[in-house]
C-alpha cells in the first residue's frame, strides 16, 4: 500500500472518549502557493503543538495540478499551477509524508509531517528544501533515505497521482488553494476562519478544550 492510515493510538483513545472529540483537518495545498505558505507557516505550524492532542491533520500536496499517462505502465505526466518546480516540491513533500508514516515512531509522525512541511514552505525554495528540512527537523537516517529514493523513483509519481485523485474527488471541487476541510465536510466559512484564526476554528469544534482556547478569540 502507498498510504498508511495510521492514526496515533492516543488519538484513537481520545476519539472514543465521550468528553473529547478529535477534529479532522485535511489541507489540500501547493508547494509554491503563497496562500498555502501563509496558512501553514502562520496558522497551522505555530498552533500545532498546543492543538496536537485535539486534531488529526492530513496534508495533501497537489492543488490545481493535473496528471495523466498514456497507459497503465507509462510514467505519469504532471502539470502544476506554478510550473515544474512546484511539481517537484509537491512530490518531495508527498514522499516525505509517506516515508514518515512508515519509518518514524507512531506518536511522533504527525508532528514530524507538520514540521518538515512547514520547514519546506518557509524556505526560499520550497521545491528543493525537503532534504535539508528532513535533517533539520530530526528525521531518522532511514526516513531520509526513503525520501531520497522516493523522489527519484516511480513511487513519488504514484504518491503525487494518488494525491491528485483525492483532490479531484473533493465535493465541491477544489477552486481555491489551500482548500481546508474540517471533519470531512467542506465549508467556505470554516476555510475562511482557518486562514485567519485556525485556533479559534478548532476550539469551536471541541467539547473539551485545551488551554489555548481560552487565549484565542473564538
């Protein structure tokens, strides 16, 4: 399987608790998109440490790209909104996310995904930043080797195509990047709030609230 749907054990326990609900956050984004960078750098990443026990984040780098191939055995061909460099950045981040799922300790995986993606999105050149970011955020040597192998092989293309299929399945269809889906349901109101006050949006969804909620205008 390409993807491992590995939700941390403590989050599963939290989901089963009647006192707390976990907010699912799906982020459909592009590596060279200014709005994607702003959301990840100024909203998601800074609040993740305080919210991590209350959210389950899925990052889907693809956005307004397209993919096609001539046959089932032909290589994928991609077209990205901001050009070939964005395709390379999307693929590298897809490879990093996938490698973390298979190589890092389960309870650290989501934090590491957010860290490596926010590092790459914060860099001057997100399309080439993943290898250095993988070192900077402390990914294991095994994970770093897996990322490198993935970006140079058909696995990276398959991961990116799968992200494209998931993006294409959005209802309503994606028109803005980043598209942010809360608990499996898209709402423009939720997305607009996430872009300006992600903490406040998450806090409104929770029955048991972390201390950061009392510090945020909800």
